[in-house]
C-alpha cells in the first residue's frame, strides 16, 4: 500500500514539445485510478515516468511523502503489467514467477513458498512446469499478474493489459484483476482506451487529452455529466 502523488509532472522528449503538461494527481492507499483518453494523449508516457522507465522533465513524483524522481525503477517498488505480458519465453512459469526474487537474492525455500502462494492466488498452480507458448492468452495474463504480485509491490501499473484478449476473456480478466487489486489493496494506475473497462474497474477515472488531465472523478460522477 502506498499513497502516490504526481505534482506538476511534465514530459518533453528530446527535440519535441511537451507531451505532458503539469499533471497533478493524488492516488490514495489502495485506490484504483483508471486513465482514459485518445491514442497519443500521453497515457503510456505517464505510466512509464511513474515506473522510472522515462525521465521526468520537471515536477515531482512522490510515494508516501518521499520524492522518488531520482530512484531507479527497481528501488521504487512498483510493478508494471503490459499487454504483451513480457514473459520470458524460454523459462517455465515457475521460473518466470521466481525471476525477480532470485535476482534479489531471496533464499530458495522462500522463493518456492512465495511461488506456490502466488500460483494459488492466480489459479495457475497446475501450469508451473509449462513454457509461456503452452499457455492460453488468459493463462499468460494470469502469469504476468503473478509476476507483478509476487514482489509485493507498493504500486501496480497496468498498460492496456487486456487488449490482446478476446472480448469474453477481457470481461472475465478485468473482474479478476479488480478483485485481486482490492483483495491485496494495492494502489493502482490503470491505462485503457476501453470505456467500459474503465467504468467498471475504476474507483476514480482520469480523462486525459493532448497531454493534460481534463476531468477526474468517480465513474458515477463523470457518467452523470451531460
Ligand atoms: P498514449 O499512450 O496515450 O497513446 P503516448 O504516451 O504513447 O500516448 O504518446 C504521447 C505523445 O508522445 C505522442 O505524441 C507520441 O508520439 C509521443 N512520444 C511517445 N514516445 C516518444 C518518444 N520516445 N520520443 C518522442 N516522442 C514520443
Ligand atoms: P486460447 O484460445 O484461449 O488462447 P488455447 O486454445 O491456446 O486457448 O489453449 C486451450 C487450452 O490448451 C489451455 O488450457 C492451454 O493451457 C492448453 N494448451 C495450449 N497449448 C498447449 C501446449 N502446447 N501444450 C499444452 N497445453 C496447451
């Protein structure tokens, strides 16, 4: 759990004009914020800045009162889930889940225990010996979620995680992701261009356009607007 604050965040890629202008946003402990807006409005850039994958041009990113602008991605304790899953194709599901813990020198017994607990949580316990290519789309998405969850991050970032799934699976997975996020109570920033997904998953919606936040509010409040 964590409180995440974006204070006048600005992004300018080298040789271009600003693609994000003074983004101000506070995300409460355990809150799920969904960011919607047309392609090119800056949603991915925003997530990548929070993750530490893009430099912040100006402004401050604050987690639990501490400015993390200068922290490396690994130090920020943030997990990101992508639409293409980013699983290691040559590794088993077990090794995909264990990877980040191994990297941090977690003892073997603890790794085994956490992989098992995570697999149970995501209902992928029967798949641990498989390679990603031997999984269905929904199963891959669960493994990707498991990889994010196993580190017990302070913040979850989701970049259009369901856009490669067919329609019925998308509905099922968005319910599963939302249930898991609420159960673990992890502060989350979720980007999608799917209005229904946004409406059904968000505690609050952020509507972006051309690098600016245009509206912030609960789905009910924004939906009621004429
Ligand atoms: P969205 O995720 O909403 O589609 P992006 O964050 O991907 O938007 O892009 C926002 C703007 O920044 C777009 O105009 C895009 O062309 C530009 N942009 C994205 N990545 C780069 C980059 N690496 N270098 C320069 N411009 C970029
Ligand atoms: P989807 O159409 O949802 O992507 P698939 O048709 O790929 O699903 O897979 C259906 C089921 O078959 C899943 O339970 C998946 O785990 C299993 N499966 C798919 N490919 C393989 C494989 N190469 N080896 C073992 N099981 C597989």
